[in-house]
C-alpha cells in the first residue's frame, strides 16, 4: 500500500494546506466552505457529509441566535466573507487591512457623540452605525518594501 507523501497532518497545518489547495484552484473561499474545511481539518473521526452538515448548521444557527440577542456584531463584506465580533458586540470603528484582512478595534474618543450629532444633523433616528477604515497594516506595509 502506497503512503501519501503529504505530511501536513503531522505538523498540525492541515487547515492551511487545504486553504492553499482551494485557493490554488481559484475556488472562492466562502464562509460555508471555510467552516467545512475547519471541521474536516481538525476531526480525526471521519465524519459523514451529514455529520459535517449538522456541525456547520449548528455553527450558523448559533451565530444567528447570538446576533438576535445582540451578543455578536456582524461585519458584512461585499465578497460574502462576513466576520463576527463577540468581544465588542456593539457598534464601534474598525480598521481593516485590505491585504491580510486583519481587523483592529481602534479606541477613538472623538467618536463617542457621533450618533447624536448624526441624528441632529439629518433628522434620522440612529439605530446603529458602522464605521470602517481600510488600509494596509504595518506587517503588510513591510512586505511591500
């Protein structure tokens, strides 16, 4: 019986290997695909498709529940790669690296009265807000040089 020469499972980087292979073939990395890859890369029990589906469905149902309870903040992006913030589940500014997709929560005291000011100037009743800044993080800037 021939043995595979792929030893990525030994070093614990199966997820990275799987991600690389998906991207190498130019497939989109949707949130659903990523969830399946995470399950399969970490599970040594040989789950069936039904078992994987059940786990992915549980993850999405839990996120939906947490959103309804206002215990997680969803950051939606045009490419469908939504991200979730359970650490600070309330509106606050984010700075997002356009290359590595790192998200940082900057502390900006000057934005504390933004909702009231916006409401006064526009007549809108502000229910929530989203303020995102996009750029290159320090690590990606170094890679550019």
